[in-house]
């Protein structure tokens, strides 16, 4: 018997319940062509919407995300470090909401998905109008240019405007008179934690899958600034569709999908029960909100997709503490953008910091200006996971500067004295607003500098490093051999660090590299934790060991 034809989108999405705010109706009008009415949208309207969306997602967060941070502070099971990170992120959100300092120094790659109804008329290339809006936002706001244009296979140059953006526009036959959008600003740390695994049917049973997932989740680590919004997609008609679905799921775009499958159409569905089970698993990992505890994830989304019988792609993606995305739409009534929280102050607790941070009395103050030998001697007194308050001078350097310094040393140049005299902060600032000492200036993923550590420490430098995320075993071994330290900084609160902790910024070397230059900064009460000590102890090493499923954390 011939099967009955039945059709469904692979990703069927329900009704949009987003709360929007109006941006007016300039550039939007209804026009008659024959007997049909069409929606006419000007390029300027699309550019204006894009520019406004980039501004908003750089400074404001969704109310639900802020509420999740506030909930950590109220949870008696959260660790002191969980609460410390959550409070710092809430403070950061309030500073960022001022509209001057972006919430994260890595203001990301602009990713825009549009769905254009068949009765929507535009002139020119919509992709160009969107790119114009991205350009206008990044060149006028205090954001950072992160896009590297390939000149040759090995040579790159920053484009100086954060273009190109990733723009994808699809036809929408379900909403003929509407042009809808999803705007995302994806930082490198978060994007680097998107993974594709090519597995087999053997993984598709609870015992094997949860054991497999435990290992993969631990490997994500903290470099992308947890607590995360975690997305897992199992199956897919192609590898690229699986990964893209994971990205969409991490933004909550697929929340209204069906919760059961259908044998006739094979459409995907959201598994609510598995989401709850995976969330419980994440709370047994011990990683917590960066420095130990319960809140590795705020929430989990699990999407099950159809697959070819010989393939089982599985994708994992995260949206980090800079949870930057917003929906938008253009209709006959005008231009609308998701209404993000502009006044996050009411999510802050009424109590003081001291009431929330039980280990405040144990915070160790470190004077960075007492000389490297004394700084190392002082740090050596305390175990991994000790919370620190740093004051004094830091030298800031990351990928490009490290590469240039090493290349020069290999040609016979001496190690720069600043690598010997100061602790090294892996970071790259956003633009400095007029009247401010610093732009948003948060930590970079430490692992990107792992390959330099042994070489630099063997030459008498980089003995104290400050950044975010876990590091390789080679770094732990180098620190044990050369008596060095890796200090973890909270990933996420770049605006707060700029406003409250960084008091002076000046270029020290490689000025031609722009934000990738070597900087010298003075800090006060800069929060950090000892992650790797001079005895070979690594806080994250324990959390990387998978537990038996069903065992207690």
C-alpha cells in the first residue's frame, strides 16, 4: 500500500508569544497591487531595526535570564561561589543597561536570520541593508571589532567595522504579510563551545547516552562563561542542520516546538523530560557557575530530530552569561523589537553583599606591585579555589601579542621585562567611551595561550596568569615545574570590571595591533580565584573526571 502523504516542517514552531516594543513605522507601508495588498519595507527600515537590535542585545538581557540569576542568590543549595558569580553578573547587567558599556568586551559576530513573507516587498538586497545596520551599530557604539579578513592563507587583517555579518534569509509561507528576524551577537568563547559529534545507534539508550553526555559536558568547561543555557540536538538530516538547530535552541527560538514525535512526517520535537534529567546531571558535575557549585547551567533544551539510518549527528551548544539575542518583526502596524529588560535593578537583592557571600572573610588581598617574587610567595600560601582580591598593575596580552613576542625571542630578542615584572591578564577591551577610563574589559579564554606557557615560564616570565576557563595539563605541569600560578577571573562582568576595578589603561607595546596590543592597566579589588597553583593542583582537574551515572556528587 502506498503511504499517505503528510507534510510538516522539520522544526515546526508554534505561536510567537514574545513581548515586543514599537520602533515606529517609518519606511513601512501597505500597498495595493491588483487585488492583493502587500507590505512594502524600505532598506532604511531594515537598517534601522538592525542597528537598534545590535544596540539592545549588547546592553540588555531578557527578564527570564535575569530572574534565573536572581534565583541563584535565593537557593540554599547554591555554593558561595555560585552566588558570588551570580551577584557580579547582576551588577554587570545594571551597569550595561546604562547603554554605554556593553555587557561583554567580546561584542561578538553579528548573526541575523530573517523569514520573509511572500507578500513582503523590498528593494535592493536585504542582506546589504542588514549589513549597513550592523556597520552603523559597531562604528558608533562602544563595541569591539572582532572580524578578521583573510588576505592570504596565513595573513589576516581586522576589517575595522565588525563586518562581515552572517545573514540568512528564508521564505516564510506561514506569515505572508510579515518579515520576522532573530538577531544574535555570538562571542568567540561561546561559539567555540559548539560541538558536533558523529555517533551511531549504539548511543541511543539511556545508560550509554547519559554516560556519553557526562563526559562531553565536562569537556565544555567554563571558558564560555557559565551559567549556560545548554542546547542538545540528537539526530538531523545533515550535520550542518543539526548544529544550526542547536544554536537556535540555545536562544529559546525553538521553545514552542511540539513535545512528541510523529511517524508520518518525522518532524522534530522538544523532549521536556530529558531536559529536566540533563539539568539534574549538570548540577552534579561540581563545576558550578565557574568556580565550583551547582549552577553550571540555568536550563537545558533537548531537541530530537529525524535522521538517516546510517547517521547519528549530535550537537551541543551553549548561550553564555552574555545571553545576547532578540526577536523582531515588521508588519503592517510597524517595526517591532523584543522588549528586553532596561531596568534590571529590581533583580538585585535587598541584602548587602556580605549577607550573600559567606566566604567574604576569607578573601585574600594580593598587592600586585610588591614584586613578582613576593606575589608568588604570597599566592603559594593558599590552596586552589581560594578567592582573591587583586590590586596593582597588570600587563594585558593575548594571542597576537604572544605570537609576536615568541617569534622575536626565537630570533634572539630578550623576553620583554613586562612579562617578568607583572602578572599577565589575557583580555582584549572594547572601545573606551568618552569620559571613561576603560571600555568593557573582561577576560579572554585562557586555553588560547596554553602553547606559550612552558616556553615563557622557562625564560623567566608569565609566572602569574589571569583569564577565564580551564587549561591543559601542560599548563599545570609548567606551573609545578617553574612555580607559576593561573588565576581565574569571572567570565561575563566586563562592564563592572571596567567601571569599578580598572583605574588606568595605557598601551605598552604593539600599538599597531589595536585592541590586541599589549596594555598596562591598574586595578583595584579585581576579583579572581586560584585555579592552578605552584604545586601542580588544578581545581578544574577534579571536575573533568566523569562520575558513574547514578552516583552522588
